[in-house]
C-alpha cells in the first residue's frame, strides 16, 4: 500500500512539474535530443534565470538529468530521463488470474477483445455473453482476417459457463454492463464499444476492432498475473 501511495505521489509531482507550458514544451524538445542550457534558453526565448528555475523544477521531479560535456567541461547538457515518460503513465496496479471480456451475444466485440488480449498479455483470457448468439458474427471473422488474425473455431459461450469469482471481468457492451453491474460484486470494468453487428458493414467492424485494439494495448501492461 505504501509503495502504491509513493508511486501516486511521485506521478502527481511529475504532472505538477509539467503543469507549466514552458516546461511541457521543454519536455517535448528533449524527446528529440539533448540540449545545453543555452540552447534551451534560445529555443524557449527565456532569460537564463528563468531557464535555471524551470530546469531545477524538472530535475527535482526526476524528469531530467544534467551532465558535463566530455568535449568542453564548461558546457553541460540536459537529457530526458529514460523512464520519465513511463512514470507519467498509470501504474501497474491490478492483478488478475484471468481477464474475461463480456458482451451480450459474445459474437463480435468480446471475441475480438479476447483475441487481441492474447497478443498483448500473458495473463489468461476468455470471453462470454449474457445472451450468447448461435455463432460468431461473420463480420467479426472478416475484420480479424483483414488485420492478419484468425478467430479460428471460436464459439459464443454463456457467462454462467465461463465467468468465475476470481476473474477480472471487462464488459465491452453497454447492455451487458447495465445488466451485470447491479448484481456483480465487484462491478465489472466497462469499455463502451459501439456494437458493429446492427450496422453490419466492414467499416463498423473495423472501428470496433480499432477501438478494442487501442484499449487492450493501453490496459494490458497494467495487469499482472495474480
């Protein structure tokens, strides 16, 4: 618990340090390469005293380092710490034995989410539906194929046959969330992904695929196996 609190405090300090536009701009510049304080002053159009103040704030927040030049010891360079950007992101603060994606029919969104999760995480996964359809939607199969993936022999399954008390459940369908949340403890996490099935077009399925792909890519690194 103390470790988590310390991590949150450190992240808050870093975000606070970047709450000033000039410092945020400097961070952007440092992602491209190292700069001397003189170059920082020229790029930002500031006085030396103000540059020194901003560099001090960023250094105290653990975002930058300053080193002496190997060529001219009178000169120094400001560098972005390698872990600086990673430490701004949400921390890996959750553990799960298995992640289960749930939608109403288990015919498109939850099947795609399960497939995408396997490409991003070693945490086991599954999918299910509150009212499973007879088969996976053809549009979902085609969308997976267009992205070089294969839903294989996937078949819709019911939440009563799949979900366990120890699972981390993520609903990817508003109806499934609204049906399950009031009677689930804890309530599932929810991703509000529009249903491509009623529209039926390739564009609708691709939009759902892209939405899920980005959500999975951002969320998976935060989950560790319990």
